């Protein structure tokens, strides 16, 4: 039986993969310089079972992506996913905030079609630039039948990660990402995907937020705790935002002064950690007030996204806590 031809749609947003700088150098470059129609011809042959379409959604450094662009991108993918001629998507994106966009999309996309995010650590002008291999691999991940229903994926340096769990773990290495405690989902080599740990990613499809009639997200900020950090900074945040995430020490810890201050705030406060791996669970000591919510396995930057989306639907502290619990495996 002849294999089905897979049609993969590439959405380019910029980043290092489209960056240009000094010839041969891995730093001192400008992101988002090459258009997608300049990148596609650099790909190795894909064979006769994959066809490509592509568009330039944005062309910026990922630090210049905004939540407004996130909302527009999610809506664009949801609209395109209704087209039966498209079998999967690849998004090129800067690595600095790739862990954020991948989690946001995993919570807002409404399609089982594969959505794979990739980029590069070296610009196109560098020696041994990694962008084209990452893009090439990502196309085959998006075309693989086992990627269907896997929610949002990140493909980088031959490794497939859950968009929910992936974080950037190196500032310069080509293998710059990690899957936190649950590790990666699998690998890709020579066009073949090897999935070993996919259940964890499939579960999160049950938590999906609609962006219908949403033009902006509630403001959620992140406060970083350190030794002798003044608690009055929490008043500053509370006067300006709808919710707050605290990047605490250890298992989401902070001082007695901060505990007392949190209990006086009228906004929800999510307790997360600056430690890379592990889990933050509810405790009677740190969660003495109703507005205190445990982040479980979410790092601060992802806890911020979940709280912001959850606040679109409820301001009730107990309901927000249930949403964070639902985000974990039952």
C-alpha cells in the first residue's frame, strides 16, 4: 500500500534560526533576518511523501514576542487546522521563550494534528549552524503518524519534548533543552521517530482554554525570592497585576514575612520554585491563606501562563487551585 503524502505547513516567527551575523560566529548576530522562503530552499530533499506550504507570521527575536502575538498565532493554527489538506504544523521560533510559547499553545490549540516547534542555537551564518537539521527533523516529526494527538511538541537536536514540560537548560550548547523531571518523549534519527514516553503529553489535552473573544490576557507577574528579600515588593506587584507567581527557594519556600504578606493580598499567588526539577505541593505551612496555590511541576514562567489563562474564566481561589491540580496527572 502506498504511503499517504503528508502536507506540512510551516509558520515562521523569526528567532536565531532566521538570524544573520558575522560569518562563522555563533554570537553577535541579529535574530529574525531571513524570511521563511529563504530558509526552505536550504533544506535537504524531503522525499516524495511530504509536501510543504509555509507562511511568515512574524520575524522577531523571541524576546519580542507578545501575548497579543501568542493569541493571534493560536487562532491562526486553529483556523488552519480545520483545512483537511494540512496534516501537521512546524513553527520556527526563537529558543529564549520557546518553553513559554509551547506551553501556551498546548493549552489553547484545539486540534489533534501535530504541532512541532523548533529553532536553533546558532544563526544561519555560523559555522555548523543547527537550524536546518532541526527544521528537517521537525518536518518528519510533524509527518509521523505517532505524533498525532500528542499535543504540542518541541523538536530540538534530535530529541522530542513535550511542549508542556520543555525548558531551555543551556545558554550556548546545541542540545539546549531539557524535559524537566518527566524527561523527553523520544528521539528522531534519519527521518524515524522513536517515542518512549508519550502518555504524559496526551493527558494535557484535557485542559484547553478557548480564546474566543479574547483580545488580551490578565496580567500575571513573577516575583523572585532570595535571602532577605523585602516583602513590600509584593504590595508593588499586587497593585499592578491580576495574579502573582513567586519563584521561591527549594520546594517553593520563602520567609515568614512573605507568608504573612501573601495572606494579606487580594490576588491569587502561585508558589513555584527556582529549582529546575521537582514538585511543589500544597502545605499547611506555606499555604495558610486561601489565595495561595501550589504550582506542582510547573516552573515560574509556565505557572504564569496557566494562571493568566485560568483568570479568563474564574477569580475564585479554590477553582484556580483545582485548575492547577488538574494540570497534573491524576
